[in-house]
């Protein structure tokens, strides 16, 4: 499967212009809503995905969000940029998640959930850290599109799904079948696209914290915890929360801040479902 994986990575398309523009907008740390709207409106599907996420049970706004400007005002520019870049990348890869028995909407949900956990939990730790992790949290599972493609082309989808169902250890199953973790594959995608090291390194080392450079270790630890919580098959399950909590304790994060944040997010999702 490694040969097929290398082939898929070598055949990655170029980044669309509007993703490059969004990335530049992010680097500028701009709050120019009108400029952001002009970039986003170049792709109606991105706008549709932003509105879909804004109206999801995760946020539970009192009234329907039917304009892009209102979505930006409520979610914040950086959150919306994360959604937009993630949504555009899924379109660019032109792949599916059938090997995970999941849909694009499932991916957008767990990615938005990941960014929302950053928004609520990581803000309690460090606001600057929160701002830096919104985008990596949203993007860290992008490699699943490549994995899904390889699994399907090798006709191993049934075996792959069976292993996931039996073990519920998606990262271990990915490594067993493909030879690399989703984190490594995602990092290589973004390396080819020349994205920032601040995105690539924290994602790359989520599956290998011990070897992570110190400058990125806290970020990688947080992304690893969020990855556990945002399992594409079992997001925020009791089992995933317990596993994530074990990591919170191991890495000496505040347990109460973590549990209160997750309880708040779960309560919002379930009360608005």
C-alpha cells in the first residue's frame, strides 16, 4: 500500500488561489470582514458549508444564520477562515471517506467540533495558543481522504472497517494498513503545499509526542487530545472522553477546565439536536 500512498501524495493537485488568499489573510491577522467576504464569495460551496456549520447543533444559535456576514460575526473571522480552508481542501482532494463509512458532512462536523474545542477549552489555557491552534485542529484529519482512497483502490475497505469496528482504535488501524498515521500523511500533504510550520509540526507529532520539538510539544499534545475526542466514527463518546482525559492528566493540563469545557460542548450539541 505504501507505493499507492506515495502515488497519491505525488499526484496532489495544486492549491486553489482562494485557499492561498485565505492563508495570506490568516497570516495578516486581519479583522477586515469585507475583505474576507470577498474571498469567500468566490466559492459558493464554501459559503454553504460555513452556513451549514453555523446552523449546526454544535452552536445552537437562537435564530437561523442565513447570511455570511452574520456567520462571521457570530463565529469570528479566524474560526470562519479555518472552516473555509478546510472545506476548500476537501473539494481540492476530490476524494471521499467511504473507507471510514463516513461522509464529507461527518468530516466537517468533527473538524468544526475540533476547532470548537480549541475555542472553548484552549482559551481557558492560553488565548494566544487558542488562536494558533484553530486551523491545525480543523485540518488535522485531512489525511483520511488519502487513506480512504488508498484503502478503496487496494480493495481493503471491508477489512479496514471490520478492524475499526472491533478495536475502535482508528489511528492504530491506519498505521497497520497504510504504514503511516493520518497525522504523518496530513503533515506531508501540507508540506507539499508549503503551508506554515506552525500548522505542519503540531499535526505531524500528534502520534509521536516524545520526539516532538519542545517548541511545538504543547500544541501537539493538545491536538492529540482533540483528535481522540473527535474520532470520526465515535465523536465525544464516553470512551473517547475517558481516553482524552487520561492524556490531559498525563500532560498536566487542568482537569476541571477540560471536563467543564467538554460538558459545555456536549450539552450544547444534545440540547440543540
